[in-house]
C-alpha cells in the first residue's frame, strides 16, 4: 500500500498550467523529497494533497482511499507556508486549539509530547508573535505532529532554521518514520539537507514528474569522480584530457576526472609527466549537482 | 503512548469545532472592545443628547431651520414605536439606537473570520477536516452568541445611560411585553445578519478590508427593515418573523458559505 498515489493530476491557474498530468507515488514509511525549481508545481501538488486547492483532473489516493475521505484526512499533518498560529496566543494555546480540532482526548499530554520532540518545552508559554523565525518553524512542525499523523506534508520546513534546528528536524523526521508509522512528503530548496534524510525523491519540472527514484537509485545514479588540486592546473588539465574523456575545472581550482577508476592511477600519470598533486580524493556528485545536471540535460533536449 | 481521539461523528466534530471557536471568540481582544463599545455608546448618546435638548441649525442662505430632536425616553435607544416609524425620515433617535449594533457585528464577524485565513489556521483545519460545513455551522453559532452578548450589553448601557441622563422609563403604548418581544425579535435578527457577514467573509478570505466593505454593503440592504421588523411595540408575529428569517438565512447562506469553502481554493 502507498501513502500517496497520484495519477494524471492537472491544475490550471487562469491560463497558466500549474500541473500537467503529474504522477507521484509515495510508499508508506518513506521520506519523500519533492524537488523542483520555483513555480514547478511542488507547492501546488502539496496543497492539493491537503485539500486546500481543488484539482482540475486526475486521481489522488491516500492509503488506498480517496483523498477526500474524512477518516484519511484526519491522519494528515501539514506545514504549508505559515504554521497557522494566532499571533496573540501562546504556543501552548495555539497547539491546544489544533488538538481540540483534531479531537484528541488527552490534549495536554499530547502537546507536551510534541513540544518535547521539537525541543520547545521551555517556550510553551511564549506568545507566538514573540517567537523567532526558527522557533515558529519548529512550532509549525509540532503542530503538524499533533495526533501522531500517518502522513506529514511539509512545504519548505527547513527555511529559517539554524544548524541546531535543522538537526532537530532531521531527528524528528527520522524518528517518526521509523517502523513505517508515518510517511513524509517534504519539499525544499536546501538539497544538501534533504539528501541527509530522504529515502525517495521526486523531481518536478513544468508541472510534470520528471523522475522518481529511491535514495539507493540516486546513489547508484550519482557518478563518482576524482577531485584533485595541483599548482600546475592548466597543464594537468591538458594532460588529463588526453587520457580521460571527461575532465572538468571547478571554480575553486579543483580538477574533476569522471571516468578514472583509481586516484593512484592519476597521481602516477601526472607524476610521470612532472606534475605534483597537492591533494586528491574520490567523491560522488551531490543531489544538488545531480539535479542541476538533470535540468541542464532536459533544457538541452 | 497511545493517542485517543473522539469519534469522527458529526456531533463530536461540531463539539470540538465549537469549543475552539467559543474559546477563540471569548479570548479575543476585539470581542471585548466591541462589547465595550456596545455598552458605552448608548450611555454617551443618551447623556449627550439630553444635554442638547433639541438642536436648531439655520441655513444662512435660505434661513431654513432644522431641528434635531434628542431622546426624551430611555426606550427610544432600544426601538421606535410602530406608529412613529417612517422610512423616509431618519432622525437621531431612529439612527442612533440599538440597531447600530448590526453594523458593529459586521466588523466583529469580518475580522474573526478573516483572521482564520490570514493566520493559516484555516489551512491546518481544512487539511484535517474534509467537512467544511462543521466550520460554517460553528462560526454561525459563535457569532450569533457574540451578537446576543453585544445586544444585551447595549441594552444594559441604554438602561444605565437613561438613568444617568434622568430620562423616563415609561414604556407607553409598547408596554413591557412589547419591549420583551422587541428584544427577542432583535436577538433572532442577529441570526439573519450573521450568515450574510459570514458568507461575505468566507468569500473574501484573508482580505479583511474586502470582507468588511462587502459586509457593510450587504448589511445596508437589510438595515432599513430592522426598525420595521422590530418596533418597540413588537408582538409575537414580529418574533416569529425574525425567528423564521434567522432560520432561513442561517440555512440558506450557511449553505452558500459551505459551497464557497468547498469550491474555492483556501490559499
């Protein structure tokens, strides 16, 4: 069973086609990273899943039921744009309103639990308007976690978080998805952070799902390369280009050789040609680089 | 820890929705400001206008005299006798009475509802609740009760103002029965105005200015009828008319609000 199954989803805003037959499959227990440039349709997709925007066409199933099903909808936690809190209310009272809305019987206990998860126990009595941006994001996460939802939909939740906040967020998401209890859809532009937690990815472009893959498939698809630094960069590049088909020079004066099997092979080759290598390492391209490459590839077609 | 939920039945859902909305309404600063205004305004009007004791203004060009009649009875702040009601003449006693409250209510409902959309609370709510009707019914009830409170406070303010100004409390032709019926009719009339304001506010969403402007404009259409429907010497027919009106407007425009919520995007 999948947590979300979307088929041929379409949505127009006036003349603009926001979604053009988007397909998406989120397995139960996964952390699904939704990636795409601004205006690609990520937020629209998330809002439709949450029932905040009505689609023109297509089908959406949540846990094998229609997304409008009243029981299924009660299992969703969301953080889309703003956390949905009243400025003059305390953090506690804001959470209490949502807990009552959800029909949670032991609301106090549940609020203590979610505040503990996002490390905000000490800020429960603070007025929401006096909280910092990072705190507000964490309150938004706490709000989404109320009632132990089976599906979390988070739109740019990492924005405004400091390093500690990001770490807490990672811990929370990894904890709640443990044992397949909860599935998470998370969109973010901070791909480096997303790469640390996501188990599945969906790359959206122009309202279509360009590619869906697991973290394992991404790992496999990300090419390895040898990065090296030398004082004679230009001569080294010319020499390496004769032997290897893909040698790239980066902005930080790094040379990247993509089709080299061993770094020792490069060091020996350059040494034999009178070039000393000051530093060398084998690495893989990041999600961000993979994404940029994919976008470039699609643009060139 | 196992989390227990209330049953997902209509009654339980409505109960939790009402609990949230009542809590919000009666902890909202705006409600107490509006309630304070409702209490203070009749006192100010009655005390200040009795000090004027009729004002004469003369047009320097034509020499025409215009006399603004002040209040000469406390009950004039609550309603006008059936025989004194004229749609064409709008004097001080006809304009500055308890009926003003229906406009104050427009401000309260507009801000109360648009706050839900501005803060993003409605997003959290509608994501977990597929039934928008829960929201509409709850808002209708809560705003109705808030309106009743405002009416009662205006009434109390008028009585206090009348006592301070030394105005008579003689009910005259209306009698105490008429006053009671008049107040009951005005209570039910709140149920006519609230659905109008709610429908406009739900359509305007986070645009408070639009919601307020629309509510005033829509309220203005019915406002001239208020004094005719609820005269000081009201009888049971007036009460029944207002009650039926309240039910019909509540159900009809409530359904319209529900439709707006269901058919339009919420962000």
